[in-house]
C-alpha cells in the first residue's frame, strides 16, 4: 500500500507564492501520472496540473503561466509551485497518484489567498 502525505499549504497575500509537496511512502515502478486537484466549497473538484511518467505536463487554463508541476523521483515526491496567487485560487488542494493498478489520494492541504 502507498500513503501520500501533502504539505506546504497556508495563508498568503494576493501575488504571493506557495510550493505544495506530496511525498509517497515508497518507490513506485508502475506510475502512470501524478496530478494536483483542487476543490472550493460548493464547487466540483477540478484538475489543476498533471505530469506523466515521461515528464509531459498539462494545466488548467486559469493557472497556465503561474503554476508549475514537477517531481523528484529520488524523493518519491511531486511538487506544485504556485506563483502570482489570486483569491480565486483558494481551495483545498489534493495530490493524486495513478499507477497501472491503483489510484491513491493525498489528505488535502488548504490554500487561502487573501489580504
């Protein structure tokens, strides 16, 4: 079994930056993709960014040019660098790991953008 532990959320001012981390409890050899989702109150959970095993990335339109997804295979960790944050980015952010056999979710971390 794999556990995903998220960290890095918090309260920031508009225009500020945060880096979210999601660390897996062990190495995974059958990874298909890792991704970040977010969910605000009363809203559907939406895909923010994803990275595949070969390093290809994709982003939700509203975060393009501001957010960057990356990974460190040696640390079994995926990151989401968030710059130029806006109040509409406020949400709980969830890490998702897709393998050839199983889907795993992190516990979620709160990001609040407010002055």
